[in-house]
């Protein structure tokens, strides 16, 4: 069983930055891929970014060049650095961890981008 705790969400203005954190309850070295997904009101959940145990990253088209995912094995934590935020980035952001063969999800953290 893997528990994930997201933090760092909040209200920011367009153009500002925010960093999300996701702490795992197990050694992250036992997790193959960690990632962030988001769901805006009335929309389906979509990929934001993923990072494998080898450090390979993948980003959704709408966040490429603005968001950066990273992983700290010492802290069993994955981060999402978000820059140049736009109102359309407003969503609940969920952390996901794959500990084969099961995917685990956090409860989500709300990010609101508004002036």
C-alpha cells in the first residue's frame, strides 16, 4: 500500500509560480513512475508530467516549457515546479505513483490561477 500526500496548492495570479510536493509513504526507490495529473471542473483528468525511476520525464503539451517535474529519493518526494501560470491551469492536481502492478493516487491539491 502506498499513500501519497500532496501539498503546495493555492491561489496565485497569472504569470506567477507555484511548487507542488507529493510525499510517498514508502521508499520512492520502490516506485517506478511518479507523476502529476490534473482535473479542471467539467473536464477529464489529464496528464501534466511524469518521471521514471531513471529520471526520464514526460510532459503534457499544454505545460511543456513552463512546468518541471523532479524527484528527491532521499525525501521520497516528487515535485512539480509551475511557472508562468495561466487561468487555464486552474484545476485539482493529483499525484500518482506506480508500484507495479498497482497505481496509487493522492487526494489532490487545488491550484487556482486568477487575478
